[in-house]
């Protein structure tokens, strides 16, 4: 399956989507709830010209719009240990 199978037509038409190393497939299958939350948040998020035009200030309207639409995400730390095994590869014989 490809990312288009997991991401709604609305999101495909609204955003330029790039899928690296099957990320959408992995998220949609292994983290279904979180993936659905992200998709829902993106479907309700729009940036307009009037959001971009006002001069500086403390915080623009863009993060406020995203915060009001986003799910309460929780940050976690993941520790990973990798083991490597070195082996000598012998050439294949013809016979």
C-alpha cells in the first residue's frame, strides 16, 4: 500500500505531501489513533493571507490557530540500543 491509501483526498488536495521510508504506512498501521489525530488536526487547519500579512508582534495568528485545532500531544523520549554483529562473508563457490 502507498501513502495515498492512508491520507484522505482532502489532505492530498490541500497539502504537498512527501512520504519518507513508508512513514504514512507505519503510522497508519502501528499508531492508528495518533495518525488519525494528526490527520484531523491538519484537515481543520488553514493559513490565510490575512494570517500572514499583519506585522510582527508577540505571536502571530498562525500558532494560535494551530493550537486551537490541535490535539493535546504528549512528548515522549525513546531510548534505543543497537547491537551489531560482524561476520566474515566467504565467497560463493561454483560447485
